[in-house]
């Protein structure tokens, strides 16, 4: 309402200034014509106000409601974004925990594999040692048998030489059998 009074006062001041300017030339304003123009302007403003007031009010009301809706939508989207941010932060924390868990599982699995490999290697080493012991025993027995055979042959040959000169054939055969029996039994 103060705006209307301010505008009216400004218009009155402009008109008064025009009156003074016109009066100095000896001309005066036709007040009747001015009054008709003011009435015409008031009627025009009244018609526009009457016809457009609902549209203007509706425009500003719709604009206000649109702004409120937009603010509500922005608040909702902000809340969704904060929830999404919290979810992403939780997932990041879960990823860190899962990475730690996977690393621990990997270390444990590597340790189990290492222990399994060591156990298998120890088992194979024991088997190799056992095979080597058996092979050594067999070689030792074979070598001992070969030595016995050579000794027996050498003894037989020596005894045969020494006895051939002083023994008869029967005693000679008896001595050979006795010597072979002793060597074989040992």
C-alpha cells in the first residue's frame, strides 16, 4: 500500500512541475482533461487488476508451491545422497576388512601348503634313506658273498696244493668238503 502512495506522490510532483513549467509560458494545463485521463488510468488499472488478479495470484502461488516442491525434492535428494555416501563408506570399510581377511586366509593357506610340501619332502627323504640303506645292505651282502667265494676258491686252491703232495684222493676230498661246509655256514 505504501508503494501506491509513493507512486501517487511521485506522479503528483511530476504534474505540479509540469504545471509550473506551462504556467510560466502563459499556458495552463487543462485540469478537466487531466482529470479524465487520471480516471481513465484508474479504470484501466482496475480492469487489469480485476481480470488479472487471479492469474497473477495463481502465478505467484504456483511459483511459491513450485519452489517449495523443488526445495522438498532437493532435501529428499540430499538425504538420499547422504544415505548413498554412508553406504559407500560402509562398503569401503567392508572392502578393507575383506582385503585383510583375504590376506590372512592367503597366508594361512600358504602356511598349510608349505607344511604339506615339507611333510612330503621329509617323507620322500626318509624313503630315499631307507632305499639307500637297503641298497647298501644288499651290496654289502653281495660283496661279502663274493669275498667268501674268492676266499673259498683261494683256500681250496692252497689246500689242494699243499695236500696234493701229502694226501691221497679220499682224504683230499674229505678236507675240501669240510672246508666248504665251514665257509658256507659262516
